[in-house]
C-alpha cells in the first residue's frame, strides 16, 4: 500500500498546470496524525494522500474538496501484537481569504469515513466530521504550497484526531474566455449584413458579456472583462525610485479609474532589475511601490484602496542580460481586487 500511495503522489505532481483561472486543483499531500490518548494507537504516525478541488465561481464557497489520506506505515495497537493501516476518505467545503497577491488563509469544514484494516481497542470503521485552517502560498502563477491543520471528531464515540498536512497544489482545466461572434456574410444580396458584436474598450470581451466596461488599455482582464492586472508603465532608472513626469498620464488615468469604481482596490507591486544585491533591490522595490502609492494619493485616491508591496528582483518579465530587458524589469504593476 505504501508503494501504491507514493506512486500516486508522484504521478500527480507531474501533471501540467493551465493558468491562474482554472476549474480544478489536484494536491498530493504528506503529513501526519496525532491521536487522542485513549484510542490505544500510536500517538503519532505519518500519512500521505491526494485531494481534488473543484473551484467554485460566483459562490461564497471557493472550493469543494474530495480526497483521501492513508497511513504510510502500519499503525501499532497498544498492549498487543496487532497493527492496522488507516484510510480516511473525505469531502470538505473550502473558503479562502487573501492576505497578499501570493498568500492566503483558508478554512475548511466537512465529513468523511475512516476505515481500519484491522479493528481493535474500540477503533472501528465509521463516519467523522472535521474542520481546519490552513495557509496557501503561490509559487509563480501556476503552483502553490499548502499547509493545514485539521481536527477530526469520530461520530460514534467522539474520539479526536489532529491531522497536519503539507501539499503541493497543481491547477488545471483553464476557464475559457467568451469568444467574439464572427459576422456572417448575407446569403441574399437584399439581406443587410450582420453587424459584428462590439468590444468598445478593446479588452477582448464583447460588450454584451463585459461586466466591467471602460477597461484601461493593455490591462489583463478575466472572463467577464474585469481588470486583474494593470501595468502602470513606470520604468525606473537604475537605483532610482522617483517617478518621471513622462509617466504621469498613465497614473492619472489609473487614479481616475479607481475613483470612478468605489469597490475596486489595488495592490501596487514594484520590481527591480538584477543589478545590485538581493537585499538592496528588495528595499529599492519597496521605495518604488511607496512612491507610486504617494503619487496616487496626491491624485485624491483613497489611501484605504491602495497598498504598496516590493518584490525586488524576484519576478523578472525580461532578461536581465540586456539594457532593454533590465528597463522592462524596473516596473510597477497593480493587482486588482474587489
């Protein structure tokens, strides 16, 4: 069973991800269980498992999770020569709370069934409920590390187990954007040509499906046309954090957009090239982010709608081996949220 479990986990980590806007998430996990003292089992043993998340859109719940956990080694019973493997199959509802663009907390609640290869000392197959809390850290745009702690309560006797799990989440199943409808040529000469659907703000989502009209040019949007990432087109000089006057037009446009949309908030993320030490570049990026936030506040943007984050040289978008590439990396982007 141990070999089968480890093989399943290894295969799952090889699956390719689609992008950050996806339908599903598969997560191989490794962790352990800490048992209540009256269960007559080893107090602490290792688990491995796999879960499949079904992401929910336009819902209070972010994900429905189906999964299983299995003890990696047989678990010993106290006071005898018996041991047992333990399998738990569960379903959870998961809710996420964003802390930054890369880090979020999540809570879960659900139920499942636990199965003992050998029943003894009052440990029997049966149902359980569980709840827990965890933290999720995004790696690039595709993958994430997850760590959570779960409290299991057995239904028949109220026995308690504490589970702790470390997982590697891999998303897949991209959510496709709505494609514009192609105009059809008239069959009969007297029939008026069909007008192609309009995309007034040029964001790739036609007006009839666009929930966020008047999107800023060259911004990334989701499937309903709402902005997710805006490049403020501020390319700083090397070792500088002051904003040149030539970039003010884009900042003014962004400030007006924030003021016109009271529900929108933005995380202002600043980046550097690789010239200099990691520590210096981190501080420089923080100054650049703060400089941009101050420029927006000077344009009457509510301070509660914007916050500054520095990423240093950790997220380049071009090669740092060329002058042009380094200039592109000295940039400021706004990650949008509601």
